[in-house]
């Protein structure tokens, strides 16, 4: 069933990581990214990987599920590894055919692979343990200071949440249109990739028209329910920091310090 | 509950047209001089063909559109005055035709909270109102579900709850039952009747279903941007030919008795529901029995 697709790959659970405030999780994953990019120390990077695996373990999300996000970037990782191994300057280690493998190149390749792995695991852990709704709320709250420089923070968050709301509606509609066009003799299955792509135009055009119509309806409905932007608006559900957030951020900061120690020592 | 004679909405000589999109096309006239008074606590049904101006009229009633001539006064506030717009929309809630296109929230209770959030109601109070409104429409157990998992009738009930949470005095339903199956229609109408009778909320219901019109206190027939007939359901539907002449239908039961009368029977002309019919037939049978 289309309705059963989990949006934003949320993995339902009740762990400490799930319960933590979305703002805390977003900030932590951003900090992790910064550290991973700043450090050049192999030990630090390995610690970061161990740390993110431990975090996945604490969230009770199956490790294989958390690493799923790595699949699409596998090619990128392989590509950078190969490039780094064979095309880096430095002390030659050994030579295969005409390509010289340098010691520095190998180290650089390992570092890049580790970096990307930590990056993807860290950020997908946030989306895996936070519902899209909480995620948008968290982003809105975090971006709030930008309102001072006239960034339409509320509007961006509202657009995100409306987009999420309409994903299942538009999916269902797409299926309906595909069936309707198939009944009129449209062929979606034969031909090469270009012909297949072209055969989707009769699906996309009505889908777009209907999406615009829906947008118009929704705008009218929102206006008649007194929507007038973010000013003076209250929220029923308030994000609240709890003890869990304190513990989680404490553990995280400790982890960060641990990661940075080898960087300073060597 | 009946607050008779207190005016909820007063429309005076209202004219409205939609601006032409191009230079050489003409403006589309939608409303051509409507005078209508809606009383507080009333259940009013608007009937009319597609394109007769019903929807435009509804939108004039909650300041989504402003009259080009004449005035619409809602609860003492003139819709032409910009300052009144939000006061009016708070008092007059609107449920639209397509259940999917009016739900904003990703979760049922979030959507119900949308209206009071816009009004700046404090969080604890919103919580209270949301729970109460969902209870009133009988959707409490669905509070944490995603809207796309609900049926059409349930979605419309959520939409009604979303308006109730704003504590309105009047609800306008712009063909809100037209995309629902008979079961969903009944669900929505039951809620409306309860709100109208128990809470005294004014209801303006636009519909194509004559059976729904029979439930109203008053029916107004709209044609070509004018109100051409106004009265109780019985008064309106007793003129079977007049109604059919406007491209509308009368309730099935009414039509049956109309046809019987054409064949020479003498039944009353204000029979609208099966219950009415049963009563009349029983009376007639009793008369016959005595006659024998």
C-alpha cells in the first residue's frame, strides 16, 4: 500500500535517541560533521566512527538499516579511494603496472572513506529517529535567529510541513493517473530509458495541474482559517528540553572531546 | 436553542463579478443583487445549479471575497473594512468541497490546532479546545492518525472540528458533502444537526442533495446570481414544476406524491420525507376505515 510508506525514512522506536529533542540532535550531527572535516588524524576519525556506531546501537535502530544510507554514496567512496590511492604525491610504496601507490595516498583514502561514512551515518541517524514533523519544528526553532535578517523562517518550515502532508496525496494521485492513462492505451513499460522517460509526460502534466489546483484550494482554506503568516502565532505542541537532552548532549560532548584528544597529542 | 431575530449575516444589494483575465474578454458576473438575512441559530440550505453563484455567495460571507457593490455585514462587522477580516473569519468558519485540499496538518490533532494557533491562543487552551472539538465530532480516537488514512467523511469531520476549535458562531459548508458517499454524508450531517440544535451554531449548507435540504429551517434557491426563492423546505418543494424548471430536483418522496396527484389523487404537496409519507398514508387509511 502507498499509504504505508514511511516518510523521511523514520524508524519508529522508543529509545533515548528517539526521545531527545530534535534541536539537540540536529546541532549534534552538525557538530560531528564539523569535527570530522576539521580533523586530519586517523585515530580521531576512527573514534568518530566508533562513536556513531555506538549512537546507532543506543537508538536500537538495526545497524544494517542505519548503514542503508551509505549504499548510494558507495560509488563516491570507491571513486575517491581509487583516485587518492593512485594519484597522490608522496613517498612511493609500491608500483602496479604504471601506477605508483604512495603511502600518503593510502592514508588519505582511508581518511576520506571514514569521513564520508561518519557523515552519512550521523545525519541519517537524525532522520531515522525523528519524525518529519518534529524535524521541521526543530529546524524552524533553530533558524529563528535568522528572522532578524529577514529570512522567512516560518514560511520555509510551513512549506516543508505542507510538502510532507501532500506526499501521500500526490502519490495516490500519480497511481490514479497512471491507471487512467494506461486505460487510454499509454505504454509505460517498453522502449529504452529515453522513451520510458518520455512516456511519463502524460502523467506529469495532469499531476502538475492538479497540484496547482490543490495549492490554490489549500491557500483559500488556510486563509479562511485566519492564517496570516508566523506573526503572533502560537503552537499547541511546544518543544521542551528534558533531562534526556541533558544526558544525551553530555555524552556527546564527552565523545567530541575524546575525538579531539588524539588531534592535539599527535 | 434559538436566538431568533438576532442577525448573523446580512447581505444588502450585493453585486459581485470576477475580473476578466484578458483585455478583450468580459467580466464574469457572479452575484446580481442579493438580499439575504441569516438569523443566529438558523440552519439555512442554499440550493442552485452549478455556476449559479452559491460558492461565490459563501465566500462573500466570510470576507474571502468583498462585494463590488452593496454590503455584507457579519455579526455587526462590515466585510468591506479590512480591519474586520480576521474577526469575521474567526466567527464564520468554512468547510470546502475537497476533503484532501483543506487539511493542513500532518496529524489530525495538529490540523485541528491550526485555526486556534493562527489566532494566537495559548498552548494549554489550544490543547483543551482540540480535545473538545474532536470529541464533539466523534473523532477523538483518530487524534494521532495521519489525515490520509481517514475516509472522506472522517476528513470532513476533522475539518469541522478544526473550525469548532476557533469557537465560531457560524459554519458554512460549500458543497462539503458532494464528494462523500451516502454513509459519509450522513456522518457529516448528523454532526451538523447536533451542532445546530445543541450548541446553537448557525449553519449555512450548500448542497445538491434535496434530502439534505429537507433538514433545514429555511431553504434559499440561487439562480443566475440572484435568490429567486426563499422559504421552508415544504414551501419550496411543494412547487415541483417551479423547482424542476430551475434545473433542480425535488426529494424523491415529494416527486412520487406529485405524480400521484397528477393521476387524480389528493395528497398534500408538502410531503418531503419517508416519515411524512408514512404519516399521510396512515391518516388516509384511517379515514377510509372510518368511511367504510
